[in-house]
C-alpha cells in the first residue's frame, strides 16, 4: 500500500531532504568561495583606505584592526603606523599611540 504522493521510491520527505542537502552544500560552497576570494585580495593599501573610512565614521576600534592587519602585511608602512596612532588617539588610548609611533621610528619605519 502506498501513500498518496509518496511516489515509487519512498516518502516525499526523502526527495525534499536530498534537494535541501544539495542546496545547503551549494550555499556552503558559494560562501567558501566568496570568503576565499575576499581574503586573497587583501592588500595593505586597501586595508588603510578602509581604516580611513572607519576613522572618519569614528569607529576607531575597527580602524585599529584594519591597520594592524595592514602593518602585518607591510611592516614598513609609515601610513599604517600613522593612521594606527590616529585611531589609538581617537579611541582614547594616547599611550598606545606613543608606543606605535616609537616602534615605527625605532625600526626605521617613519610614521
């Protein structure tokens, strides 16, 4: 005896489950591809530009993160250190600013 709408191969839930799994797998693949592409295009200049926008919006914490990433990619970036000092000062951490400026000067990276 078969139920209405069950079809030959079993219950309708199985067919829907298989297509749902395929849809989820496709979504995961697209997300991984998008994240991988975004990570590979990260440049110090792009991070510094993003940080400048965050500073203009007074989002100093996000700017600091962007600038630390830029300095990680380009340790000789004077602009990175200069903007990081600005973000630290704007975020209420003037001592951190002095340390970053000193680090940039000490290592030959003029901020």
